[in-house]
C-alpha cells in the first residue's frame, strides 16, 4: 500500500510527469510474503527499477527462493515491461543514460537505497543543465547562483540555473527554453531563474 500511495501522490502532484521508482526490497522473508503486492504496485510507476534484495542480519539468502530478477521475470510474464532489474551498483549509470527532463525519481526501501540520493540529484542536475545549455547557449547559463545580489532587497536563495537576459528576445527565448524543458521560471528584474530554488 505504501508504494501505491506514494505513486498516487506523485501522479496527483505531477500529473504530466514520468514517475521513476527505484525500489529495494527488504528482507527476503517480507519480499517473498508480499511479492504479488510488490509486483502489482511497481507496475503503476512509468518505470520501476527493482534492485537487489537488501538482506537482514537474521536471514540468509539461501533460505529463500526469491530474487529481484525472478520478480521482474514474473512481471514480464504478465505483459508489463516497465519494471526492470538493475543491480544497485548500476543504477546511476542507468539513470545517466535514461533519465528525461521532468522525470520524478523516487527511492523506496528499508535498506541502503537512500545512499544514492546525492548521485541521483547530480545526474538529474547535470542532465537539466546540459539540456538548457544546448538550447540557450553554454555561456549564458550559470549553475547554483546565489540570488541575493540580484534582488532589490538583497534577499534570496540559490537558483539551480541562472540566465542573465539582457534583451527582450533573450527573455522570450529563455522562457520558451525553460517551458520546453518543464522547468519553473522566475523573472527577477532583467534576470531569469530556471529550475528550483533551494
């Protein structure tokens, strides 16, 4: 139920975005007991990466007849191709090749899958930056810019991407580029901020 609720919440908040779920089952006994529920829930995301089962100190893998790749094989037998097996060590490499602008990426599991968060953020940020630079121009886009020096009240957080638009055409082109990449836009005086501000 937690997986379904999470996917539903993302779909409600981001109705036009692709939901990418990275799921690490834990432990073997729970994975075996809830295998059918996991399979059904994982198929509700646009793409689910099922990684190795995170073991428990009190369980041995050879005590159970289940693996993540077996679960994916079963999902495939039902005609679902959106659930794939990826060893944890290969997930970042997979995302670098397959992530799309605007994707919502979520990690779930009771193991150590959370340790990938900084690498996932880096991959998504690099992907967004290169897409924006290819449209606007590499020399026009700055990354992680403090906004205080650019605001009248000398206040502000950090912009993921910053474009200093000097002409009307710069503003129009930059806003169109951000919209085409599903990036939120904020205009500060004559500067343009793309992406999320933290």
